[in-house]
C-alpha cells in the first residue's frame, strides 16, 4: 500500500475518509514527483544528497526554532531578529538547491505541489545535520506548513477528525533527530487585514492558494485548526505567537516562548550505544541465560527483512547511535547475515564501533579474515576456566576454553579488540581467574552478577530457572575483591545492569527491564526512534556510571597486562570529550558568546560539500 493518502485511494476506503494529499515518507513523495520531468530533477537532487553518510547528531543545548504561519505574518523579520539576538544560523525551506523549482511547482496540481514541498523538508532536515551544534538554528518554514496547507486547502475541515493523516512522517522525525537538542515550533498569527496588505505590498506573483486564503475566512480558520491539530513527536507542541505590534515586541514574545521550551527540555535518552539481540536462537544451554529462545524469528533472513533491518539501524544512527553491539542468542548462527550487517554499519553508517558478544563456538578463522575489518570489539562469554564448571553451567561441550584461546589469537591477527564476559554465579563464585585473565590479556573483562528476569530465567513461563545460581551482593563483592588487581576488570552488579542498557530485541523493540521483566516497546519498524525510546526505561546516568562510554574503536589499547591506566582512564583523558547521552540545560539569556552572526541557507550546505552534483553517487564525506 502507498504510504501517502490520495483521493483515488480514499474513494475506495469510504466516503467518511478525508480527501487530501498527505505523504508519510520521503519515498512516497518521490514516487509522485517521478511522474513529472521537473519532479524527476528535484528527486535527483535528493538522491545525490541522500547517498552522503550522516554522522549521529551531536547533543546540544542550542535550540532549533522553526517558524511557521501564512505568508506575510513576519517570519522573515523575526528570523533576522532572532539571528542577531541569539547569534543563530538561518535556514529556509525549500532550501536553495530546490529553490529554482518553486515557481514551477506553485502552479502545478495539488498532489505534485505538496510532494515538492514535502521533499524540501527532507533536504532541509538533512542539511541541518551538518550545521554546527554550538549555534542555535532558525528554520523559516518546515513540515508543519506543508502539512497544514495540505489539510486546510484540500480537506477544508478539522484534521482532528482524522488524526492519523496529521502525523509527522517517522523517517522525517528520525532525520531531524528529535531528542538530541531542543526543537521549538512557533506559529506566527496576525490580523488578516495586516497580513494581506503585507503580501500585496511584496513584489512577485500572488499564488492562487494565497488569493484563496485572503478572500476565504473559513479557509483561514481551517489553516489555524490544521496547525493546532498536527501531531508532532512526543513532547513537542505547536506554540502560537502573537505577531502584532513592532518587531521588538514580537521578538521578546518569541524569546519568552523559547526560554520556556528550553526550561522544559529534559535529559532524554539517546541511543548512543545499542545492544541488538537480533536472534534468540542459541546452540548453548547456559542455565542463567536471560534472553532465551522464545521465538525463532530472524528479521534479516530475507532480502526484504535485511533491507528493513538496515533502515531501522540507519534511523538509530540518525538519532545518535555511535556503537552497535550484536548479541543473541548466538549471533554467529547467522554468520552470513552478521557479516553483511557489520559491513553495513562500518561502511554505510560509519559507526564509531561495531561489537559482537558470542559464545565463540561458531566463529571461524575464515569469517574473521573476511569480515574482521568491520568489527571493533569481539567479546567471548566465559564463566569458568575449569571446563567441568562450564559443562555444568551449560556453556559448551568440553572445548570452550580451547576455542577461547584460538579466538584470542585470531583477534590479535585481525587487530580486533578482544573482550571477555563472565557471569558470577554459585558455580564459579569461589574461583580465582587472575592468572588466566592476565594470560588472555583482554582490553575489558566484564564481570556480571547473575541477574533474574521474570519470564526469561525466572517464573512459571520461563525457559530457564536461575534462582539457585544467584549470588548475594556480598558474595559478588568478594569475587571482585579477589580480582581487584586486574586493571581491565569492569564490574556490573544487578543494580547497574538492568536499566543501563538499551536492548533491542529481534522484532526491533526496546526491552524495558525496570519492572524485573522485559517489557517491549513499540517496534522501530512502526514508530520513530524517539517514540520507542520513551518507553525503554533507559537510565542514562547509570549508563555513564557503569562505564558505558569508553574507548570502543579499533585503535590498540593496553589490556590487563598494560602498565597503569585501564580503558576507563584512557576514555576520561580525551582532549575532546566523547558525546554522552545526557545534557544540561543552559538558559537562552546566559551571558556567554554564541559565535559569529551569519545567515546560513542551503547554499552553505553546498559550500561545505554536503550537497553534490545531481546524478553523482559519490560517497565522499566533507572534512569535519
């Protein structure tokens, strides 16, 4: 089914459905534009921009202020005044690469015109990702104008009757990176006589749509209702601004709203590091496993599923993901798909880090030689250096330690950081692992306290029962004390572990563990990233406390045999701080410099190398 709503489709759905042209994805708009020769040129510009690799948006306290409203209400004047007051960059939609098409599409039919303006929103949103996060950004028109005009002029009644068509497309939500910085929507409102006289006083052609708006009071009312009915991402609202009076008065009203919105802006979760348990299937039977084989579903198994999985990962990267960890189950049960996904993450998404957690049994030297260049960290789970203990736990069939040492050698040859994960439980609580960990010399030794999760390894519906394997906090601390001289040891007790991971399951749902079970959110296949994150139960502060941010790229670092600092110390000594999933609000009127004042339209994107010639498929990325 098409992702945009058109008259032909609605006629088949019944007379009660609205007859309007709305688009729920960029591809839906492109399909309409590609029917027209000039539309194909516009799509070609988008395609040339789309191939550029986007880095995750840096977290910023500086707002994006989006100005909306009918022609003549004073958006351009306010944009200039906000630019000077806030030392902001100014961006216009549609941006310059598409600007020369505007006159053509303004005289086209409604469906083609709407598709063009929707495409302009995506080009603008893509360009915003390349602007400096240290400056505020003022955007003169964006998706709300495109949507409100479509609803008001095509529907001419309240959009509240059919809210599903007034929702911002999820791919646009993800591209704009809601949650990474404050975004403020201002709709300017002005008495009609004043607005109309301003429009008439401007040079240029008065559009048919503008003439209709001037003479039709009901249409103006529909436009105002359409703006109010738009469904923005969670936590976002349209703020109406009285644009009457002098420019200084309007500026002060706008700044008051912006300050208020920035004060409301809270530290929200950002998917900086995501753990994708992309399969639940496993060839081991570890008795304490808390992600058991409840289903055999594996999304990337088909070409369609692989494409869908890649698109979800791309949207996570747009939202700020810098590190992706593949886990299971056992990820190497799908070695072909795993290799392709690792390649995609490093080459197409340019993620800082790709890691894998495995039991090691299915890893081969051939796979490492073929795909190892796409892997930064390979973590092998090993709970004991006594094979009989591993057998009792269910980890392997007697050759786990031999394979562990072989993988260590392969990682050394492939320049992959080698990591060991250990779950402390009743069977290994008294074991001394110091000598073997020093011999293996991993860059990190993660030591977990055995964790119970209802429905996974505890409860009537669970496939495992790990209650007899749990250890007390005092016992866990005793194990840590015995190994305290191991520099690369990173301990995680139950309190640190259960809420500080962003866990994505095989259906692309975040799993909320705050209630002692794994409660899934809506799937990223269905909702924007920010919507799914709202229900993930992610504890950003605990993520940092447990050392979730560390030196996770392929550069070599000393492991347990190194002299002095461990990886957490190394990460803390960086001269340029790594982006973190937390932010601290800064009032807009704080007495600090905001950088040089300049107007930056989409032409600057071209100068920066973001937008390349039409038809080019180059993957060159401008220097940062």
